[in-house]
C-alpha cells in the first residue's frame, strides 16, 4: 500500500519525498525508484525548477494536484519575486547547491536546526539569499555540518536518524551561531514581501547596493564604514556573487545594508558621495531594473555637491572637450598640446574657470 503524507507549508520537493521515504521505511533512492521510475530527482536541483511533463508525472503517480507539486519548487512559488527561472540559468537571489551526481558541492541549502530536528522539513524560503534567520525560533540558519562542513544532502540521510550527518556522524541539528542582529536581518527579508511600501527600494536596487560592497575599492570602503556603525567586523576579501557566500558572511552584508537603509535616503546619498561612488559605479553593478536608484538616488546625487575629484576622473570626464580644444590647435606640437591639457586639468582642480 502506498501511503502519502500531505506536504507542509513552504516545503521543498526533496524534503517531501524524503519524509515519504521515512513513512515507508525505505531509503530515499529506493522509494523514488519504486514510486517514480525514470524520474530524476536526486541528480538535479529539483527544488529549483521542474519541467511541466515531470510535474504532471509526479502529481499523477503520487496522487497530488499539479499546483501542489509546482508550489514545492522555487519557480512555482516565488516566480513573481524572482526573475524567470529555468533549469540552468543563473537566477539572482537563489543560492546554488552545486549538484554533482547525487552530492551537493555548494552550501546553498540552509536549514533551521530547531525546525529540522522537530519534523525534518526543509523550507523553500531557506534557499533565498535574503533569508538568514528563522523567524519561528529567532536563530541563525545553518548551511553545513559544524564538524565536517558537509552540506545538507537528504539523499544520503538515514530515514531513522535524519539529524545525524551522513559524513561524520555528528548531530547536524546543532547551531553555535548567536542571534545577533536578528532584527536587522529580519527587517531586510521583509522588504521582499508584496505588501511593502511602493517607494521602498526594489529588489534590483537592493541587490545593486549589496553587490557594490563586494566590487570596486569605493564599495569596499563603504562596506567598512557601514559595518563600523553597527559594531560588526567587515568582510575581508569577499568578491563575486553574494548568493554564493556562506551564511556568516551574508549576516554581515545584510545587517550593514539594512542599518543604512533605515537611516534614510539622505544618509545613503551622503555616504555614496563621501566615498566617491558615482552613477557609473552603481551602473556597473546593475542587475535588471533598479527603479529606486533611478527615481530617488540619482537625482539626489546630481543636486548635492560632489566631493573633490582626482586628476584621473577629470581627465576621463573632460576627454571630449579637451579633444575639441586640441583640434583647434592642430599646428601645435604634441608636447605643447599635452602641456595645454595638463594646464586645463590644473585649472579645473583649483575650481577656476578657464580664460
């Protein structure tokens, strides 16, 4: 007899199938081989995206509706907030798990130790990068075993000992992380709810501010300033996509960004100007549309007095006007034109008008 347990709220497909295997007293691979023959679940990131044909087959064989199976994937449940999700494309805000055969090479699957110990349920929202705390227990999420640093892999978990790490045998449902800055991290995750204010930063603008702190030197200095205000140790040498960062590093980045967002728009613009962050720096880190930056931050950057610029910045901005000046004096030697260009830049740096 095939027993079916209904999925819980916000549960992943792999977590639901793992609990089904526990109900029948079978390992996960044996249960899926018998109930879903020919359907690949553990060799791909099934919690992220599934084809329509695969969803229909799972729903038909396990006696569930199409909408129920689709809601257990990130593409079906969070498709309105995220970009278009496909099988192999990079989707911002989704943390990768790095599927290699049946192993997980990346630490993209977070879990709450208390929740996992209670009912062995893994939630879809824990795969989203803006979540780093459990709202129920107000504790930090974990992304690996505290002893061997192995990611959570349900395929190798013992059905009768789901809280034991398959690699080292340590109790994986223990967390040494404290709940420091829980309020800031929770407030940041609530910014992605549909009921948030219309003039609040949109997801594209939020990700631009996050990525800015991992990029150029201006952004790294800005990150140190924001961390020092809330008493956190800044990240050292973190680069690349922030969705691939570990949960401890994302705590720092999320808390520092949320703290400055709560201070107001004027403080953010003053910090950007103080650290030499221009429109071009922000545009280099744009991902999709950033409506809040374009409607609120850019006009403030244009109206407020900018900080003194370096000679290199003036030379880059005045390249076209200086070329026009040089074309009028084509008979002058190259050395004389270089000296005239240097004099023009010196005049600009002193704040004087060219005669």
